[in-house]
């Protein structure tokens, strides 16, 4: 290996590392706020990339129907709950409107926009508008009824959600893979390195998102409420913060980050309905570097995973997944020596 | 009350019936299709029994059991194909490989919080899947073909029907072994893991080791299933060992009832049959092809966890007569008792212990002694640091500085398990018990370190002699605290007062030389308190040393020989009950000073 190959591999790894970093941040966030180990994170990546692919072909993506169905199911649950509790009809209607308005609007918009083959940036925005609300709905339907269950039960729920969403992905998008067009086709030469416009976009969007999240958590009331919930759920509730609201927000953010990651890497890899899962898991390996608790730790882990993967595929391409996933073992060993025994209760 | 013999028979009837039915099936004109189905159900059930031990009993979980099945299958397949070894020998190799892998994985992850193990098993399952699929020697994604069948006394088990017997004999044996294990000393230790490690460690149980044991057992059952699978299918390839299958095993366990061994069979059967129906139905319904059944499985898994977390078997169990333990230990020889220290010897010597949580000093240079045959009361207003002092002495918290000696030997720095083994036994301010076990079993947990027999002996029922001695001791201590009438009740059904008494019986079961009681009288009625005082006096007369944290002043003043008073983490004074009652400083600490 000479220096130029090393440079290319390093750049490659950094590019995928940037995406893993985004996912890892979302995973740490969701775990901190809800204690949910959010295995289905990766499905949102696939949904993002493939929803855009469908729109590119002028088809209405199945995720739109999923959004409508899940919103109806959530509305039905809310209605049952309201009737049991004897809420006033006005309050019930307001809640139903809040649950249904956005999904209804997005569904109609998607039905109108899909056959028209709008420009790529508009289609990307539409994709985000379709996939992001799936996050809060997943929280409402799967996790909220179990919000006080143990981490273990929530983890098993996550696996159930992952199963359902993967199967639905197969139903919506078929078994075929898709590669999206690049957002920016420009290429820049940097000595021996060739930097594509898409790579630059990935770096810039990742950086912008990390700064955005930092501002969100540091400066806004909603962000501080999420942080408060992460530190102490009961205390947050006593301060008037809705933990269910915090759960929905965190999963909404996770879905948004997932879909955005899907858009970012859609042009660089062929996406299948189940590719997202592996990408999401690499985010997990990264998050575990930071003990599922530290944001900078997760970001550093993500870069490491990215490099490991790119160098791994150069040296032993058949084994690159083996290398990345078994890497979790030495990392866990290192963490267990670092922190010693920890009790869970 | 039902006759234990008939109820035992009634309980055994379903199992005997099941075994009989299974034995008959292959000779009846049952279509080959159903024999094959039942064979797959049996292969899955073996794995799921392991998951029940791991998830339902020990409170850990794994999504990677499929990887262990794969290790067993590939291990045996490779050895029989390349070295021509008989499957009867490779079974040991297959099990050894799975056990080693599980040991390594468990050793790395089980020291940490519970969610790292499942995450590691996901990664491990994926990694191993790609490894199987890429290794030249394992035939890459095509796998290994032409694996010989198992030969049973000259008879090759190469048909579904002949294989059926071996498989189901092993499944029933495994289930029986698991049931027996759960009803034993080692089983109680495994069952204690779910509620966190503080209580079992204080009972002298090595929780890390117990967790690794559960994980290795589950892996071994998966490896056994893999061995059978390889020689039943006669070929192996990576696809049945992927993460999808790993998750489906857990799904079977949850559907069947993750806390019930027999639920494993029910879960495996229901999921396998449902999967077949769905694989035909869904593609017809939805168009296209693919494994759409995962959509239904996923949604069903979430719904079961939301609405029926105990699974199918809980519903069946509720209809079976409740098992009443046969009282067969009346003539068991009593357990050996450690020699008691001579009256008046210093048993516990606490020298200037300090505990700081960051900047907050919760316990500030507290010193006191407890002598053999003495009850020392530790009192003080709320937040004075009494329970923290307790946790320092019993090793639940590490101390910042100072010394704790037990009969001259330094015990500070030892884990609470080690301190328990040296004869310190305790109760908890907030009762820590296993609600799903009977009172007797909960109390027997206290005698854990007085027994030695392990998992294998329990599965083979070779430890019944020791078990009888342990249960006799548990019953004796229950009689002592006046709870013998409730010994077959589930601990979770007791009121708070009796639960505290149960904890005292459990602590006494450990044959301690020093007993630490954290608010034993809280929640007791007047009569119960008097009875408790009587028990404590009797224990003192037997030469036991007791350190008592208690808010009931009448009780403390009544039974304590000496009293240590704490306030804001520091030691205010110590002396006889009369001296303490006369002290202005103590009165000021409790009631404030007059100005």
C-alpha cells in the first residue's frame, strides 16, 4: 500500500464514518432519553434512500401508506384512551387533529408530487417529510405503552420493530437494490485524492447537523427538556416535562437523522431494503465506543469504524463485515476494564 | 388441602402423556410432512429452552443463539467430513466449541450492564454469519454437503422418523434437566439474578459466575441443536444461522412464555406452524415473494410484550394444579455450623470509616465495635448515614478510608460476597426477594454458601441429599421467626411485615456470626415486633452478634446492649440505652434544641 491508496482509504473511511457518527449520535440520544436501544434506526436509513429512489422513478413510495396507516392506528389508540378517561370531545378532536394533520398533508402532497418527478432537492425534502414522522409514530405505537418496562424488554421490542420495518421495506421496495443520483456531480483534485461533490456534501451536512444538534440541546427549551429527561425521568416529569413527548421527539430526531443519512449515502452505495440495518449496527458499534452515553466518544468511534471498514475492505474485502462486527468484542473488553463492574437495576 | 401425591401425579400427567404421544407418532400413519415439522420444532425447542434459562430466569438475553447453533453444526459437520470421526464423538467437540465461544463472549460482556450482552450477541451473530459464508474450508455460502447421519447401534438415523426419537428424547431430557435445575441450589442462584446483583452477592452468590453459567448453558443447548441439525439435514450453509433466526428464537421464547421451560416447546411449535402458514398466505395476499412473515412476527412480538408478557404457557400453567413441595427433609441431617466466637470477643471492629460521595461526606470517621453475644443499635435521624455505614460494613459500597475488621481480619475492600462468606449476613432496608419463588425457596437462598453441589448434579438429581439439608435449615429458620405456616406461599404474596421476617430467616440461614439488620421492625405490627424482639434475644443468647439499624425506639432501647448514635454522618455518642436516653446531645439531634 502506498500513501495515495492510504489517502483514498482514509477519505473513504472518513466519509462513511461521518454518516455512522450521525447515526451513533441519534442512538445515544434515544437511549439517554428513553432507555430504548433503538435497533430500528437503520431501517430509517433504508427508508430514506429508497423512498427517494421511488420518487425518482415517479412512483408513490409505500412509506407514504405506512405513514397514513400508523397515524390512523395512533389516532385510534388515542381515541380509545380518551374515551376511557372521559376526555371532553373538543380535547379529543384537537389531539386527533394533531396526530393526523401532518401525515394527511404529507400523504396528499406525495400523491400529487410522485408522478410529477420534481427536482431532486424537492424530492429529498418530501422524503424527509415522509420518513421523519414515522419516528414519533413508532414511539407512540410500540414503546409508549411500555415506557416503564426494563431496558431488556424495550430492547426486545426494538427487535420486533426492526423485524416489522424490515419486512415492510421488502414489501414496499422489493428485493432489488437502488443507487440514487448524486446531489452534486463536481469532482475536485487534491493531489492524488479525488474529492467528489457528494463527499463534500456528506461532510458539510454532517458538520451542520452536529452543530445544529449542539445548538438545539444547548440553547432551546425543547432540547433542554430532552436533556433533563435523559438525566432523570421522574424529576423531569415533576418539572412538567412530558416524558412521552420527550420520547416522541427523540425518535423523531432519530428518524430524521436516519432518513438524512439515507439520502447522503444513497448516491455512494447501492441500497437494498435491508442494507440500512447493517449501517445502523455500525452506528451502534460506534456508539458503544462511548458507552452509549458519550457523544464525542460515539463520534470518535464512528470515525474509527469507518476507517476500519475501508482499510478492512482493502486488505480482506470478504471479511470486512466480520472485522467490523467482531471489533465490538475488544471494545467491550476495553470498556469493561475501564469501568469495571456495573450493576443494572 | 390436596394430597401432594395426587397433585404430583396430576402435574406429571401432561408430561407423561406428551412423551407417550411423541413415542407413538412415528409408528402411526402420520404424513412425513408432519414428522419433519415436529423435528424442526424439536430442534428449535432445544435452543429456546436455553433462552428461557437465560432470559426468563437469569434476566439476560441473546439474539445470537443462532450463531451457537451454527458453531455446533459446522463444528460437527467439518470434523465428520474431514476426519471421518463418528458424530457420537463430534458432539463433544461441537459442544466444546460452543462452550468456549460462550465463555469468551460472556467473560467479556457480562461484567457490564445487561444490555451489552444482547448487543454483543447481535454483532457476534452477524460476524459469524459472514465468517461461515466466506471461509473456503466451510464451503463459503454453499456450505458443506454430504454429512453422514448419526448411527444408533448400527441403525443409521437417516429418515425423519428414526431421527425423531433421538431428537425428542433429547428435547424432553433437556426440558426435564432445566426444570430440575431451577428447583435446586444452583437454580435458585440463577433465579436470583433478575433482581440485580446486590442481594444475591450478599447471600454469597458469585453473580458473575452465575450469569456466565446461564449463558454457557444456553449456548450448549443451542450447540446440541446445531449438532442434531447438521446430521438431520445432512448439509449446512450459513442461512439458518443468521441474525433473523437468532431473533426468531427469542420470539419463540417470548410467545411461549419466557419464564417457563415448557413454554419453550409451546413457543417453538406455535411459531414454526405459524411461519409455514404465513409463508404461503402472505405472498399470495401481498403479491411478490419474500419473507413477509417477519412483519407479522415483529408486530406480534411487540403486542405480546405490551399485553401478555408472560406468554402462552402462563395461561396453561394457571389451569394446572399448583405444585406443592413434598416435605421430605424432616430426617435430613442438619447442616454443619461454624464454631461461634467465644462470648465477649470483638467480632466487628469498625475503625474511622469514611464514605464520601464526591464532596458530600455521608459517613465521617465513625468507629464502633460489636462483641459476640451483643446487640448494638445504630440510630440517628433520617439521613444520618446509618444505611451507608451498613453498606460499608457489608461491602455493598467501597469505603473511602478507614478499616473494618471481622474477628481480627480486615474485610474492607472485599466484595460483599467475600464478606458474606466470612460470616456476615444482612437484611435490606427495602426488601430484596424473588417474588416468584416460595418463601421457603427464598429463605434457602440464604444457605447458598453452605451447599456445594452445582448445575450438573442438580440436573441429574444427585444433590437431593444436600438439597434436603438446605431446605430443612430453611424451614427451621422460618419456624424460628414464626413464618413456617406460610413457607409454600409465593414470597410476592406476603405483606411487608412477614417479608421482613422472611429476610431475617434468610440471613439466619447463612449461619452468620454477625447479623446486620436494616430496619427489621418497619411495617411490623405490635405483636410481630414483640415476637421479633424475642427472636433477637434468643439469637444473642446463642452467641450471635447483631448490629441493628432501627427507628422504633422502644424496640431499640429494649433489646440493645449498646447504642451508637449518628447525626449528619458523624458519630454523636455511644453508650448503654440508659446513657443515650439521658443524653442532651441525642435529644437535641432528634428534637432540635430549645432557644
